[in-house]
C-alpha cells in the first residue's frame, strides 16, 4: 500500500512541475511578445518621423533656394570648388537619421 501512495505522489509531483514550467513559459512568452510589439510600434513611429523630417528638409531647401538673392558677379572658377567642398563638408557633419 505504501508503494501505491509513493507512485501516486510521484505522478502528482511530476504533474505539478509540468504545470509550473508551462505557466512560466507562457508568462515568458507574453512579456517577450509584448516587448516585441512595442518595439515594432516604436520603429513604425520613428520611420514616420524620419519621413516627415525628410519632407521638411526638402521644403526648407526649396524655400531657401527661392529666397536666395540674385548674384550679379559670376563666381571665379578657382573659388567655386572651394565653396562646393565646404558645402560637402557641412553635409557630412550632419547625421542622417
């Protein structure tokens, strides 16, 4: 009779451990899935923000080009590459997001 009770207790303990592992696994899956979906939402928002910033930059460039005063003097050929290099250097400093 003692042998029957011990084997029954062993089956019950095994079942309890299995249920605890299952519950722990489900909780872990829930939090990982939740973090993943929040990350995906943040990525979508950041991509939308990047798109808006690019459109704003393009609009700002068009406004600046439209408001540029007309130059009466032609730019010397020797000075033109320096101006272009300075403009390129400034663009390289600005981080693209």
